[in-house]
């Protein structure tokens, strides 16, 4: 089920069908935070995931690689807090 796909942004390594089904089964708000320079998750893959899992928010953090919280901690924190504030 796992696949490796080459794209212009790097490699995507995922079990897309399993990940998507698991995410659909989680009945809480979800936020996908992607580093704009990630070589692990492409913007295209993130957008496909968000489209496949209704109710999932998406934030792309410019200037961060895959470890967003380590690369851009303040921006990551603001994105998460903003997402949580909208839930109230």
C-alpha cells in the first residue's frame, strides 16, 4: 500500500488510502500544517488530503521545511492557536 512518488518538490512517501481512511474516521477538527519548503509532503499531496478529508484545515508555512515547529515556531504556534480559536 505504501508508495513513493517523485514530484517536482521531492519525494512523497505515504500509504495514501490508509492515511485518508484513518483521518476520515477521526471525529475531531483537524489541521494539516505543512512547511512550504518540505521535501516530504508536497503542496499537491497536502491539498489532495484536505480535499479527501472534509473539515480539515490547511496551513502552508513559508520558509519552513518539514519540521515546521522547529523551523518557524512562532508562525506554527499562531497557526494552531488561530485554528483552535475558530472552533469556539
